[in-house]
C-alpha cells in the first residue's frame, strides 16, 4: 500500500530520512517551502497535489504547517478527509512546546532549522528581498534579540554556517538540538492510521 | 531616477509622474527631491500628497494586490513614501489639509512582528489617512491611551502568533466596556487571523494584506460617514 506524503520542501530531507528508517512504501511529493511567504498559496498548492495524486495512492499524508493560512489548509484537508502532521510551522513539528517556551523566554527569538541554514540564501536573502534591498535587513530584524537554531542533524558545516548567519544578522546564536523524534512520532501515528483516507 | 533627468526643467505633470514612478521603485532620495521641487513651484502640500505620493502608492497597492509586487518592493516604496511624508506631514498639519480618517494601529501585546502592520500603516497613510503607529507589543492601555489622545476612526490590530492573537479580544472587550466600541471601526490582521476569528472577537473585518486593509478601511469609512 503506497503512501503519498505531500510535504513542505523545508521538510523533505527529514521526512525521507524517516521513511528510509522504517522502510515504508511511500513517495514524497514536494510543495514549495517558499509559499510560507505567500500563505494564500499554500492550500491551493496542496490541493493541486491532492487532486493529482489521489488516484495513484492508497493514502495521502500532508506534512506542511499552517504557516499563516489561518486555517485554510486544514479546511482544505478536511474536505478530502486527509490528515496532516500537527503544527503551525516546521519549528513546532521539530521542537513542540519548546518553541512557545523559547518565545515566552524571549519574544524576539528568530528560528533556524537545518533547512533554513542550508538554504538561507534562497529562502531568506532572496525570498525576503535582502539580495536586492539589503537596507531592509533592519526593517525585518530590528526587534529580534537572538537566533535559536533548532537543529535536526547538525554537522560541523551547518553549525559554522549558522554562526555566519548570526554574524550577518548581528544576533547571538543558540543551538538547540531537536533531532527528528517529534516529527517521527507524528508520522508513525499517521502511518498507523486508516488505510484509505479519502 | 535617471541622473540625466533635470527635474527643474520638467513640466509639473511630468514631475508628478516621475514622483509616482520613483515612489513605485522605492527611490527615497529622488522622491524627496521631487516633493521639494513640486512645493517650490507653488503646489500645496495636499496637492503634492494626493497627486504625487498617494497616486504612486495607489499603483503600488494595485500591483501588490495583483501579485505584481511583493513585500520587499512594497516596503521599499513605503520607505520612499515615508521620506516624502517627513517633508509633507508638518506642512499638511499647518495648512489643515483634509484627511480621509484617523487610524491607530499596533501589534498586540506579546508580539514583536511588525512588517505587515507597518505596510498597512504606510499604505493607509498613502491613501490619505492620518496614521498613529503604536509599534509592537501593545497592551490594552496603550491602545486606550492612543484612542484618548487621537480620537481615531479606526483601530487596527496585528498579530503573527496564535498565542498573541487572542489579545485582540481583550482590546475589543475593553472598547465595549468603555462604551466606545460602536464609535470605532476595528480591523484585525496577521498570518493566523481569519474572518471567523474577527467575527468571533467582535471586530469589523479581517484584512488579509495591506491592500485589502486600505480597501476595507475606505469602504467602512464611507459607511460610517453615511451613518453620520
């Protein structure tokens, strides 16, 4: 029974890692992570994947955060009876309540993940227009007090790059290793669920 | 702006068109020069505002709504607008220029995210509203203090976090307790905020983005004026 994972591009490598670990009969199909900058695009983009895939897969599971859709993504999934990994965003999928604790500790916390460190130039510099308008850095980041890198599989190179990003943004860096445990638990639960969900 | 262009020799309609183009492109220094040039030719501050900056921001708003421009470009245009407004604002106050309405806007308590809120503030100013921008992390006292001080037509509240958006209800409830809710238009916005939430807390509307905020504010102001 092949499962189709419709995933945010920011979670692709990590979801594939979990699929491989359990040997699941599953494919992953990406939806651009950059949509989090244009939240109104997320639900239609996911729905497009659903329509393209539902005939070919016994089960579909969505791994995309609400990411500012204000509930539109969940409304779309409810129409098809498709489940998704719980969480407003990927930070929560990796770190759970720790995200809220860190925010409560310091409102001005800006988060990184392995993906964001790896793809900083495309998702942040280009995505937020800092490549074209470097003067916007102050507009975007002036209220932030620290960066917390929620690290999944941090190797030396990623940690070094996170330090460089922190230096560029002129913010102190804290690294918290989350691993994949929380995301893995959620995927396990969903994979144990109903056979056909649409 | 092309360095070869001499704005001193330019007819006034071309100068205004250039001002709109430079605002659209986010060229703050050029907009400042063009605003000063227009004023030096005897245009009133209100004419420069409406025929130059507001007209330029209108195009930005339409292109933002239609997906031609994105947040970085609109922020740059807003910065150019802001640079022009630094010159015009005191002159407008002196000359008693008409205004569409007054908006008090802020990010609610516990939230420091202000990009969207600042876009709304600048585009509302670009649409002719007087805007009092309270910044980030505003508690109910901050909103009430601004209402007392500025007697606004509209209260705008923004939140990016699901943990902070419930605070909007606290502000709306306080407006009700003070008996001033019906005197004010309440607009809310931010990534997790939707129409159902706005209705639930007793706001007038949820605005998906800055362009929608301007359209909604203008529409609700027109209704408010009709009601007298």
